[in-house]
């Protein structure tokens, strides 16, 4: 099996998870790493025996013998390295969410199409047995025609702080950071319907006024510039309506669960950041002249690192075999369309705004 040689761009928190996962994936190797903070790149290189260290990813792209890069920079800094790497002929695995603005995300997808390189956004939940099973239930027609869904990604007091709360590095807050998991999971399960409008409210009151409490991820997140809470009503071209709820900070244990209603059956899912009653998949139907629930058994929740391994293995396999991206970037772009709609509608006082899917070819 040909070994795919990777360069990492960004050596912060999530780069460590990628390095660990890659070290356990056959036929994949990190051979170069770059970070504008040299000590971070050097420390990660020492920890994972990465031979080449750079402070400028342009140099890495020009000098290192690599097939692909993994982009692990903060969200608002995904487009520049991704586009540069694609144009340099490298395949790209880019951390989620795709980018901070819809325009930048669309440019990334356009560049992937123009260069014929793989662009895969690292949505690790696509590799979870729960999400794969739920998609299969819908694909087989079990739910009939879908007409309504709710998707939720919430934390009671889990503002990640750091580069996640600054407009210049993150762009958006909870709606993009964890909300993207709920949105992508819902869109994937529903077969990527095209969004046409969004009405939303957002807030960051709690982060900005939050007294330190035991149990919060960070003692002080009063510097939060992005939203820590958001709720949206999304309309799709095919008639489906969806409520999307997300929170880093709230005075509540849960915003509810993620579910899909169809003409023949309903489905609930719970997986990692995407909230359900618990981890699993349940289908609710009328059968045998009565009401039945089907509980998908044996869907062992996978730990984070296992999902990173599967994601990296799928990326390496696509690069090696010349397959399309395991996660279609045009499908991913729809999450950016909705997130942009959330921000635009919230800025317009919660009024419904039309959203448009940008052309990428
Ligand atoms: N998949 C997941 O489970 C998961 C979890 C956490 C974060 N993320 C995503 O990963 C991305 C990074 O998050 P993080 O927690 O690692 O952030 P971080 O702030 O810890 O690390 C980002 C790193 O990028 C570096 N950087 C910035 N500009 C650069 C440039 N031009 N060239 C090279 N390096 C540069 C910074 O110096 C920093 O070391 C975000 O988009 C985030 O949403 C994904």
C-alpha cells in the first residue's frame, strides 16, 4: 500500500488529535508541520517524530515531499492555506467548519473543482455508526417523505474560549463550532436538501456577563465576540422545515433532541455533539396495527480518536485510489449557507432572510 505523505498546517489543539490518529492509520504519515508559532510546531514535531518543521506553510508546500495537507488553523484562517495547497496540487483535509464566511467556503470548493484535488472537511461524525445507520434508514425510504426536523448541538457551560471566541479567528461562535455537527448530520441524513431561507436569533449575553462557576469550561469568557447561543427556523426547497438549536452557554440542561418526521415513520438520533435522548438511533412507526419503536442495537459509540482515525483513513484511501472526497464539499457548503443565514437574519432582528447556494462549477 502506497504511504500518503501529509503536511499539517497549524499545530494547536486539534493538530495533536490528527497526529495521534495518523500515527495509528496504516499507509498515512505526517512528514512536515508548520505553525506561525515556531515552538508549537517544534513541540508537536518532537512529540510525533515529524522530520520537517516550518513557520511558513508556503515554504512547506514548495519544499516538502507531500501528497496532501491537513488544515488545522482557526476557522477564519482555513481558506487561505486550503486554496494555496489545492493550487499547489495537494489534496486537502480541512478541519470543520469549512470557513467563517460563505464566500470563502465557496471559493475553497470552486478551487477544489478547478484543480481536481480532493477537498474533505473533517466532519468526524460522518464516520459514526449512528449517523451512517440513520442515513441508511432514510435512504431506504423507511420514513417516507420527510417534512420536519429538529437538530441540536448544545452545552450548558462549554464556551471553548481562545481562538474560538474571536471574530478574526473564528468568525462565528456556537452555531459554527458545534452547530456545524448538528447541521451537517441533519443535512446528510435528509439527503442534502437545498436551504432557501433562515430566520434566527443569536445571543452572547451569558458569556459576556458570566460569573465564574464550577463546571464551566473556562473561568472567564467575557471577551467572547461571537454568539454563544442560536436558534433558527430553516426552510428547504423541497418543503422540509427544520429547527436548529445550539448553545455553548445556557441556564438549562438541554435544548431537546435531534429528530426527523416523515409520512411513514419518525427517527431520533443521538451522537456525540448532536443531542438526542442518549447515543443511538430509534425509528417510530405504525406496524402490525399498533405503534412500534425500533431500537438500533449494537451501535457502540466511538471515542473521539477512533472517529479521527476513520476520517483520516478514508481521506488517505481517497487520495491513494483517486476517489472523490469521502465528504462531498458541495454538501458541506450547505452548512455554511445556513450558518451565514443565521448571522444575517440575527443581524436583521430575526427576520426571515433568503439564502442562496453559491455556484461552485
Ligand atoms: N474536529 C474536531 O473535533 C475539532 C475540535 C476542536 C477544534 N476543531 C477545529 O480545528 C481548528 C483549529 O482549532 P484548534 O483548537 O486546534 O485551535 P488552536 O487555536 O489551538 O490552534 C490553531 C493553530 O493554528 C496556528 N496558525 C494560525 N495561523 C497560522 C498560519 N497562517 N499558518 C500556520 N499555523 C497557523 C496557530 O498558531 C495555532 O497554533 C478550528 O477550525 C476548529 O473548529 C475541530
